[in-house]
């Protein structure tokens, strides 16, 4: 029963990683470039609004819920430690927690907080906006790759369990 539960949790974590990766991919590939093409006050105002609206049950469930699953799976990975699948789950969890959630909290959130604190139509905001676009997007690329890698590792772990 516990084995089956770990498999189900690993599958759900893989789906969560896919959802989160998709959101971050959208921001890296077209949302941020589009915001960078419009006048700074409009881009700033739009991003300030996005940063408020993104804190909603559907996104937070996918983002933080996947993190919570990863914490649970860290313990579960030890049950599979004798098999490669345990190591794959451990790696997937650590990558998600460090390079997705950790990067968000250490880099993206402080940048968002700085953007929130400025008036969109000031010289200070325009200067911040240029740096924000560059740095936030670079860290978002990391946040995009991390859940993709975690998803792949979780799927490989499940495949390994199925053929073992």
C-alpha cells in the first residue's frame, strides 16, 4: 500500500512540475519579452498587477503543493533507496525545492517586492524596470528548467518502478 502511495504521489508531483514549468515557460518565452516591448510605466503596472493576481489558489496549489509533495517524497525516496528510482525521486525533489522554490524566494520575490514599491511613472521605476526585466527573466529561466528536470526524473523513477 505504501509503495502504491509513493507511486501516486510521484505521479502527482510530476504533473505539478509540468504545470509550474508551463507557467514559467510562458513568462520566459513571451510574457516578459512582451512587457519589455511596451513603455516602462505600462510594463511596470502590468507586472505589478500580475504579481498580485498570481497569488491565487490554483497557482499556489500547483507551485507550493508540488513543493509539499517533494518534501513528503524526500522521506519516501528512502524506501526506494536500494533501487535507482529512489535516487531519481530524491534528485527531482531537491531540484524542485532548491532551483524552483528556493530561487523564487531568494531572487524573484525580492525583485517583485522592489517593483511593488515604486511608482510606475518615475525615473527610478524606469531604471529599476530595465534591471528587473533582465534579472527576473534570467532567474525565471532557472525556474523553468528546474521543474522540467524534476518532471523528467519523476517519470524516469516511475518507469523504473514499472519495469523492475
